[in-house]
C-alpha cells in the first residue's frame, strides 16, 4: 500500500495551502518544495526497498479491467526521473514565479500532478495506465492555462483536445486488448495464437501507439506541444522534460513490451508504420525548431524531435532498442530541463525571448548561457556527454535490426543531429561572439535568484556526471528492463 500512499501524498499536501493560512507566497513555495521533496524521498525508498512487493489491487470492474499497482524495473526508471527532477524544478519555481500572478494556483497543481505520475509509473495493466494517463492530463491543463489570457486559454484548449482525443484512441486499444486478454502486463502468454497474429490485434496495437503517443507528440499529433510552451517555464520544464511527454513514451513502452508480445509485431506493417512515423517526426521536429524564432517554442520543437528518438528505439522491438530508448529518455530529461530552465532565466532576467535578440547576452549572462551551452552540446551528441551515448545506442540498435525502415530511422537521427547544431548554436554563437543589435534597446540584465543558480548548478553537475557514468547507467537500464517482455 506504500505505492498508493506515495500517489495520494502530493495530492493531500498540495491541497493543504488552500485550506490553511499561509503567510505570503514564499511560504507557499516552501511548502510546495517540501511536499514534492518528501514524495520523492518516499518514491526513492520504495524503489530501493520495495523489490518483492506483491501487486496491489484497488478495485475491479471485470476480470479484464482491474486497477492494480505494481512497481517493476521499467516503472523504477520512469519514477526515478520524476523523483530526481521534480524537486529542483519546484525549487527553481520559487524564484521564477515571483514574476507571475496566481502563484497559489500554480503551486497547487504543480504539486498535485505528481500523484498521477506515480500512479502511471506503477500501473500493472493497460486499464490502470489509461486512468493514470488521463488524470495526469487533467491535472496539467490548469498549468497550461495559468496565464488566464486568450493565448494561454487557446493553448489549454488545444492541449486538452489533442490529449483527450488521443486518449480516446488509447481507450479503444486498451478496451480491445483487454477484451482479448492482453490488458495485463503478464497475461498475453495465455492469449490464443490465432488472435495474436490477426490483423485486428495488430490494428489495436498501432491504435494504442498513436493514442498513447500523443503525449510523446508523434506526427500528426504533435502540434499541442509547442503551443503549450506559453505556460510559465517551470510548467514547460514539467511538460517537456519530466512528466507528461515521458508519460507518453512510457505508455508506448508498456504497450509494446509488456501488454503484447513483441515477436508478433516484428516485421509487420505495424512495426514499419511505427518506425517510419518516428523517423518522420524526428526530422520534422528538428526542422521546425530551425524555423522557430521564440526560444521556448524552439526548444519545444526540439522536444518533439527527441521524443521520437525514444519512440524509434522502442519501435525496433529489440532489447537493444529498448535500452537505447530508455537511455535517451533519462538523458534527454536532464538535458532538456537545463535548457528550459536556462531559457526561462534568460527571458525573465533580460526581457528577451526571441532567438534574434540573443546577440551579446552571453557576455552579460555568462552563467545562464554557460549552462545552456553545456546542455546544448550534450543534446547535440558530443562525447563524452550523455547525449552521445544514448544516440549511439539508438543508431547501433537500428543497424542491428537491419530493416529498411530501421535504416531510414538511422538516417533521420543523423539528419536531425545536423539540424540540432543549427537550431542550438544559432542561439549560442551570437550570444557570445556577436555585438548587441543596435536597433534593440540595451538589455537590462537582472541577476538570477539564489534558487535558480543553485538548481542549475546542481543539474549541470548531474549532467556532467551522467556523461562520465553513462556506461554504468546504460547497464543499469538494461538490468531494470530485463530485456524484452
């Protein structure tokens, strides 16, 4: 029952400031940081000492639709990312949200959203996964709508339409696979071979890939992600690096490696479709990032591209592809949260948000742009930083799989690497090596707050350390996943 307690804890703690008297927004920020930190510590405890716990069934609608919680190796990877990055993102928000209104509303939903993320990471079957998936969507809609203006309202509506619409596809797949007896992550072995090799079964699998892949912004369902970047930077860091987009990748991983047997999809039109959609999204997201002029939306399109790196690895349906996809999920989370938090700091400290306005700011804001450069170089895949390791794993897994679709994906990865250099270094080079644009007013640069500085320092140290320890991390991920389910 400790799993359930970890899911309920942030919901209860997040709601307390709404019923108790807190003196000022600073006390609310401290309480929110305490709440998510305590939850992360509880989650870490279960990850370390909860290896032999039995599944916990909370309720049952039928034999095929039960709400069951269980933490295995793959769930530990997802929860480990959340537990590691949610507290620093919340601490950063303590400084950032001083510039925003409705701080109490923000800290409430930012804390509460942790609960569904825990449920998602501990789901034992597709039914539980689907419910947690929907709850996470509903808890993050108010964060996207935080600004309460026309732009944020439009972004929230688009976010809700895409994710609820995609979830309807996920529901269709969940209900169909559950009725066939494959809803649990351990029961598909009992399903008749004639069902597993039917076109109906394969169609359900592709429908689930698209439905759960909405959160991972796979084409043609990726438009919501850049639009949602209108939210405050801690929200976009949560959406793009920690919880929501990783939830989509995690759900697809559960579908392909736990809810259905991989061997019935290998070499079929379903696998080819998934590989080609992922490859197309990789290049499309990177190309759109090159075109985008707003710094946060550029990073959002970068996220679209990098999420499909992970989906591509999963779609290879091999143990090596699974490990590479998860490695990129871990390393990308760390790289992208640094990039977004730096972008937010640049925006509030300089008042500039367009990529063409970055000229000369690197010399005025060396700390922020130094952190940004470190994460950018890693995302580009320069050794010995971790981005190189995960991309290497994905490319080698593609060549091992050897199909034409897999090789197209490998070519897409290499093409996207070139585009990544363009859309990131077109920010960094002018910031350090070009004079300020005389047509713009002089940038009045404020100092970063102490919490921003501390968070970015710690995260950059973690990023550098993860590069040095990338080999052991990949080996640990391979052990956590246990190969192919």
